[in-house]
């Protein structure tokens, strides 16, 4: 209900909704008061239409995904973001956003910790929860208190969220030998040994390795273009010409070419991780991830005497501070160097 009343030389507009506190403001003219009242009533109606049983965390996160897609920034179906949102929607489900508080977020974090997720991973997930709810509520004009922001001090104090630990894992010579021998025996069409070798030579991420294409290969120059490479500021369009290190060009050239398939390794990154993890489990190789091949490549290049700009041309790093995170030289090899 809207009412416009004169208060001296000014006009007061008031908007009432059943079950909610009335809102009022005073304006210099009646026209301004009526315009504000219409806008406020419209916002209240929108919030109500999406409110009640509909303003659940699951629906709001789905609305956030739809808004991202409309803006030309869709959440990839195989991306970590997609799986984070699916996990959050599955856990919070029909909970109304107004009921989300520190206790509910804490319980989610504890469950994720019991499932094996570390503080950094959990921190990323609740950050995505806060981002999704904040943007969805803003677009739908639904009042939202920053429950995630309010919960952060408690979650930090309990050790449920935190910064990621610096990872230094590289395959040992024995692990490397056993992996390359076992991977061809796996019951899969993926050329796992070849893919692992190319990744470990060129510091390719899973997605990059599964994205490189024949038209972007320059055999004469021994280079390949990595499309949409990860960049701290640009999500798309960061194409880089990357030198192919060691015998990686020979490995690529022996891959079969498929009709109407431009990719050299036309597989899903998640499938690649599945078979790599299975191989490590069978060989009893602990705590080794496919992404560690990026650490292996970076460290091996420095150990071979490459300079920072040369290594960065392979890895794609724009800042030495970030490149250092992937550099773990073998101290035993360093000790052998002449003075």
C-alpha cells in the first residue's frame, strides 16, 4: 500500500507491505514522492515474488549462474567453479537466504574438512557462496546481509579456512620411471604417457594440454599457440605462442589426426586426472597430482640453466613472484655445481 501526504511544504511517501516494516521518505515535490513510491513498491514486489519459498540459496546461486551466462561469462561445465556451485547448492538447498548465518556456514566447512578438503579449498568455496548470493540478491533487489563476511573471523579462528600451503611436490626419478611404464597398460584410449610427458616438459595445465590444436602448431619454429591461457586479469583472449621443449614436438607429431577434430589431445581434463590418480594409487605413489607436472617442468628448466624470461615464455607467468611458487630446484643437484 502506498500513501502520499503533504507535510508542510513537502511531501511524504510511505510504502507498507503486510508482514514488513513500512518505509517512508520526504520529498520537495509530490512528483518525486510518487516516483520513489512506485520504484520502492516495485522492488518490494520483486523481492516478494522471489521471496518466501523461492528465495532459497539453491535458486539464488542458479540465478547467479544464469546472470553470468547472460553477461557472456558462463560458468564452464568442467570448471572448478561449476563443481563448487553444485556442491553449495546441494548442501544448502532449500535454506532461505535470510536464515543463513555463521553456524550454518561453520557446519558446511566442518563437513568439507571431514571430506578431506583443506582450509584453502573451503575458503574458495565459501567465497563463491558469498559472491553468488551478493550478486543474485542485488540483481533481484532482495535485502541481503553478508553472512559469509560476518562468519569469516570465526572460521579463521577455528582453522576451517585459510591460505593455501605452498606445494613443492615433484615426481622422484623412481616414480617417474614407474609411471611411464605403467600408464600405457591402463584400459583407456588416452595416450596417458605421452600426455604426461608433454605436460612435464612444457608446464601445461590439464585444460591447456586438452585444448592445444593442430592448426596452432608451427613445426618449423617448434612452437604452439595456447589459446585463452590463464591470466590474472583477462579471462579470454590471452593467446600465447609457447616453445615446445625437449622431444615434446616428436611426441605431438606421432598423435593420430581425427577428422573434424582440431585438438591434438581431444579429451576431458577430468578424465585425464581420473586415470592419473588411478595409476598413482595402483603404484602406491602418494600425494602426487597431475598439476605437479607444472612444478616439475618449471624446476627442471631452471636446473637446466634457463633464465627467468626463458622459463616464463614456457610457463606463461607474468611476474617472477608467481613463477617462484612453481620453482623447487633439487638441492642435491645444486650442491654439485662448481663454485
